């Protein structure tokens, strides 16, 4: 039998379906509209359209089952890797205590990668570069009040080092990290600047604030002694205060957490638009039982730790924003300031706890495998330098503690 051309064949399949289902008026209207008389003998079999539909449905179901199987195998492999990773004997050795660095509480700490020194920010606006031996390399007094956030950028292009500082009064400041001189400053917010992030070049950065905004900035380093201008590229307004923000491994997407909402926001640094909302409730409901207070991306970029304003820490898988782990057992106190930092292996992370303690969680087992009595008062900041295998902690007791790995690190997640 000679088949008609594809268009005529498609019309015949529709006409056959209408005829077989008893839709005679519709069949007559199709014949009138398209000038094509339905001749059943032109088709070799009956119900050909339905057969094609069911074939498509079966193929789609088979592909979905294969995808589900692949996803299940990937999840099982991930689970096995997490459980096997790390050592039950994980420990940190105390190296040094640098005392009485500031005349006010230490709020922020930033390691200098590969060098035995760190940058600290205090509650009275002082920023200092200090060696592990306690030698003061420079100090700078900023006018915006307490330093809530620090971010260091080592520019490989010109060999210079730049430091960002976010202050209590909403000011953002760019400093020369080697010299401590102020290069640029802007009153970007009206309330606390809780997070400041290079995004990711030395000329673009982001600030997040309790004034319910996230701001993308641009500045151009100047060779002259005059301060550079900071340009506001975009201001994203939210309905509640921004509690934190973190840059994903693609270097183009920010995760933004807000107070009193069960959603994380994904924000594009390229389009300056919100990409999607992520519901932190595993059941998908809209009940708000916690605030995502601190965000921390894993070294491999696959997981995001979300510290709540209570004792719970949630680990999300960035690929699908599911929750492979929840961590409990962290001892907290009133007015707890959640903060975590990852071990570079990806099998552990450190979390600030009550009474100046630091807890070490094993990711695979979700258990606390070590505790350190690092300080006498609240641990306010943690940072880990992969190159030196050391943890640096800052506290309201005005001291900085330095720990190093006591055992070799094992792989990476």
C-alpha cells in the first residue's frame, strides 16, 4: 500500500481516531476544513494514533525509570562515600593563642591563604593584620562601627591583595590588604552589613544587609592616592532582612537567606535577577520554624551548610537542593551566633557552640567527633586555611586560637 505524504498521513490518523471514537460531527468538520475525505482503506491498521501515543508514553516511562535508577545509584554512591570518608580519630592540635588583639570583641576573622597570618575585625571598627606569633603588621580604624564581615582577594593579575570589610552601620570598605590603607568606601546600607563577598573578580563585590537588600558593587582600583569610587550596579530588595549570602561554585550564582522565611533565594550575578526559590522544608510546606542564619559552601561545591538560629544545621545538595544530612546535638545558648567552616577534606566541618566551644561534625555519620574549648566567651568567627591545614577562631574574649590537623587529611568529597 502506498502511504500518503506526511501531512496527509497525520490528518488521516486524526480522522481515523475521530471515526473510531464516534466523533462524527468533528470528523465531518475536519473533512470540510481541510478538504480531505476520510477513506479508511488508506490506512493498513486501526487505532494507529492511539498506538503511537501509547508507544510514546511507554518510552517516556522507561526513560524516567532509567533516570530514577541512575539517580538512586548516584545517591547510594554519595552515601557510601560520605560514610567511609574521614577518620574516627580526627583531631586538631592547638598551636597558638594570640591574646588581647583588640580593645573590643573580635567579630570577624579571615585567614591569609598559605601564610601564617590572619586579619581580624573588632566591635569598635578596628581591622588588623597579625601573624600567628602575634606580631601586628598593620591596623586600620574604620568609621562604620563593628566589622561584621571580611573577605580577602589575592589578585593574580597584578599581584595585589584586596580586603573587603562590612560594618555595623552599613558601610562597605575596600582596603589594600598588604598595607591596610583604605582604597574605597561607600555607605551602601542603612543597617548591619552582615556579609560581603568578592563576586568573583577584584572589581566586583556583593554586600548583604539587615536593611532588606543585596547590593552588587563595582569599583576600579586607582594608582593615585585618592580613594576610588564604588558604583552600585544593582540593588535587590527583599521583604525581610538578609541574614547571609554565599557564592556557589559556578561563580555566577548567589544563595541568599532571609529572616522569617522558609525559602532560600538563588540570585544571578549575570542577569541581576532571582533565578528561583528553594523551599528549606523537606515536606514542601510553607511553615516557618527557623531562620537560615549562616551559609557555608563545601570545598567541592556540592553541598551547602545552612545553620539555623537554633541548634539544627541542614546540609543541602546543591544539584537538587535536597537534604542528605541534618545535624543536631550542637550546644547553643541565648543569642547564639551560628557560624561554621569546612575542613578541606569535605568530610568534616567546625561549628561554634556554647561556652566558647567548637564542635567538629563528621558529615557521613552526622555525629560530633570532637570538641574544643577554644574560648571563654562566644566564638564569633571561624576560618580554615587549606594550604596550612589550620583552623583559626575568633571570640568575644578578644583572643584568637590556632589549631592544625593532627592527622593527615583524607581525600575530598
